[in-house]
C-alpha cells in the first residue's frame, strides 16, 4: 500500500505542471530590458552573451534556477506579499527559449561583424522583455498557436 | 544610425503596441458567427449560454481566466463553462479562427458565437454579455 502511494505521488508530481510566482518573470523581464538596452546602446556583444546565458538556463533548466530568478527568489520575493496566484512554468520557459534564440542570432551577427542582424535580434528580444515587464505581455499566449500553425503538420 | 535613436524607436514602438495590447484585451468583441455543436465540444451546451475557453500549456493567463469563468458560470443561471486544449482541438481552433490563448467564446443556446474575449476577460464584460439581470 505504501509502495502504491509512493508511485501515485511521483506520478502526480510528474503530470502536474510546476508552478511559478508570476511576479518573478516580470522582474526577470525588467532586468532583461536593462541589459538588452545596454547592448543596443553600446553595440557590445558582452551584455548579449550574459543575457544569452540567462535565457539558456531559464529556458532549458528552469527560470527559478537562472541568475535573475535566483535574485528574485532570494532578495525580492521575501519582501513581497505572499498573496498571489501561481501560474504554470511552461509559458515563462517558452519565452526564455525564444529570447535565447534571439540572443544566439545577435551573437552570430556580432561574430561576423553584421551589425544589422545584431541590432534586429537584440531589438526583438528587448521589445518582448519590455512589453512583458511594463504591460504584462505574455509571449507564449500570443505566438505559440501561430508557431504551431507554421511548424506543425496537424495545424495545416 | 545613432544607437540612442534606435533604442528610442524600439521602446517607442513597443510602448504604442503595449498600450494597444492592453486596451484590446479583456473586452467582449463581436466576431464572425462561428457555430460549435455539442459533438464538437463533446458536451451539452448551456441552456442559455456556454463560455468556451481555448487554452494551451504555454499560456500564463489561462489559469486566472479559468478561475473567473468558473465563478461566473456557478453564479449565473443556465450558463455552462467549458475549457478546451487548443493544441488538441485543432479543427475547432481553425474553424473558430483562434489565434492566441486564452480566447473565450460566448455561445448562445444553439452554439452560435455572440462574442469573444481575447486575454483575461473583465468580469463586468462577461456578465453584461450573458446575464445583465442575474448579478
């Protein structure tokens, strides 16, 4: 009986999406806005590289384990109200993956000396982060279905 | 082009888009009259209205939308709430021209769409659309 309960608890944990404090991704988006604005102003690849690492950890590991997420959890969240409605982590992870793609393109543009590619890729990631931070724009909500239409056979 | 000008353009255009985005979400808007049947929904329709929410796993606002619509459907007579996964109900997504989630369709007793809300609905918008006298 104990064994069955152990199996059930682990199965439930796997099937239930991990939840996140929704204020965390907005805080992360705020820092991202500053970092990418710095990149666009300076034309430097260094802040883009830093952001790329953040996006990679946030998108492929967990937003909670990426640098900005750790700052939020340890320094900001304890000072905020505990009254909030959690959201599934899938949306923020998806947005981080999109950001990762943008920063990889930007770094590639910087590597080959193509400023236009660099600037466009940084501008897109910056716009998405700014919209998330200021207007609570949900990238996953808006583009996921459109992406499915383009890339998925079942949507054609 | 000056880097500051580029930054200004990006933030300026984003702000304009953000203001439009914020104003366009949450309100009931008329749309082309999609009709969804009980066999489409695998469920009976509400006797007066049915609120059909299209969601995905990547949608941060689907949870608060679900919570709000469940509350309203429980408080208002003869209004049913259904939630559909947009990733699996592909044919309905295409027929109803769902582009983002959450999108909530308000169906009458015959399954004909009388309006839709993109984003988290504003409570008073839904209530006014379905039952102005009940709440």
